[in-house]
């Protein structure tokens, strides 16, 4: 089979053309890709993708089958809603033999989906909302799929966690920060909190407490996602937003979490919870948890902590404008937060 011609490089800045030409030349000679160059618009979009993304270029070179799968399925050039992505990710993890197989599949899945999202973004086929939503949906799907398998395997050994009435209890995974807001970018870690609704014991031979079960499960979940292996990691996991931060328990009951925020919660934790949402596990229980925390997150009145923050950090003009009316009770207000470097 003859080597296909290179696509048009005239759209690229001169400083990018040499790298793009080398990467495209290598790509068009790979078995499986050369015969697909006439299928769809992926080849004409390739210069703009490969010229600026070393990740995409290296992945296509070392694992061309990932790009072949995306081309043949039609997914590379088609937008995808969250439900379809969840179904696809769940199907890709079905039939995992053990944790080692789960880790391997998750890393391959992440590479393929990152390639798809990056290609669509750089080709101009996806807008910002689609790109951020797809990255966040990928994290949700990996979290939920990994959690389902790990819970099932652990329950086979230790029994299922149950409440006082013998009803099953499941782990709640709250997405925080960019994940909670559905706005992950390509370099984001995922900020998480783990919780469970009811205390109790597992129905297995050891009589393990629900808390002990979920702590073990959470540690396994973090390792499956965050450990660096041959296929890299799935996502970096950051647990520092949980109650008491890095020194606090890894998994917290709903009662303990509510008590913490009412007794010890700080202003920044209130702001952080605005973006919190159930990302995996028991979604219904996660919604109930956020409803319980709502009085802490959305105070009915502006409290002295907010006034003190304005007093210490506001400009003179802001103090003169807002403080007299806030202190007198003439005005109520809301607090807003952004990252200092944003």
C-alpha cells in the first residue's frame, strides 16, 4: 500500500510545521491508520492537533489502536452526552477479573478518552463546555466504575456494610473544586471527600464496622486511581478538603460531618462546599448529605465572620460602602470566593 500524502500544513505557524510534518509522517506509516486516512475528517484536522500536543502525538505513535478505535466507532468526530459516556465507561470495565485488571483497563480507558477529548478540542470540534464536561464526566465514570468493582470484591471477603435495620449502606464520593463544578481541565487533580450515611456493622464473619469497611475501600480506590504504573495514573487524588484536612479521618459519617461543619467549619470550607456534588457511589445519599449541610453553606444572615473578613481584607472604599450598613443590619450580603491566582 502506498504511503498517503500529508495533509495541508499551510494553516500552521512556520515554527510548528517541522514538528507537525515529522509527527504526521510517522503517523501515516503506521499499520491500521494509513488505510483510515480517507475516513472522516480526522486526517485533515491532524496537523492542528499533533503540532501542539506532544501527548496526542506520542500516544498515537505508541498506541495507534486507540486512535483506530475512536475513528472506527465514529466517536472521534461526534459529541457525546454525559449519560452515553457513563454507559460506555461502565461497559469498558465490565468483566474485570481482579484489581490488577481493573487498574490496567482504567489506565487504557483514560488514555483513549483523553486522546478523544484533546483531539476534539484542538481540532475545533468541541467548545469549552463540551471539553470541560467530558473531562469531568470521564473522572466521574472512572470513580464510579472503580468503586463498584472494589466494593463488590471487598464485600465478598468482609460482608456488606448495613445499618441498624440490616439495610445496605454505600459509600458516598463527593466531588469538590473543579470536579464538583464540572470544569476539570487536562492537568486537574480531583478533589474528593468520602462519607457514609449510617453507622453499623458488616454482615460478614468478622463483624467489621461500616467505618472500617469504608476506610479500607477508600484507600483502595485512591490507590487504583492515583498510583503511577506502566500506563501512568488515572487521576491525581487530593483529599485535603475533608474535615480536619490531611489529619482528619479519611471517611466520615453524615452525623460526624454535619457536627464538624457546625462546630468547626471555617469560611473557606463553606465556600468550597458550594461546588460539592455527589460524583460516585450512592448519589441519592449524597444529595441527602448536601441538604443536611445546606444551613452551614448558605447562612440565612451574614455573620460576624464575613464582616470580619471584609474588615481585614477589604479596601478602604469597600469598608466605607458596606460595613456601616451591614453592621447596622440594613443590608444583607453574600460571600464569593475565587482562587488568588485565577
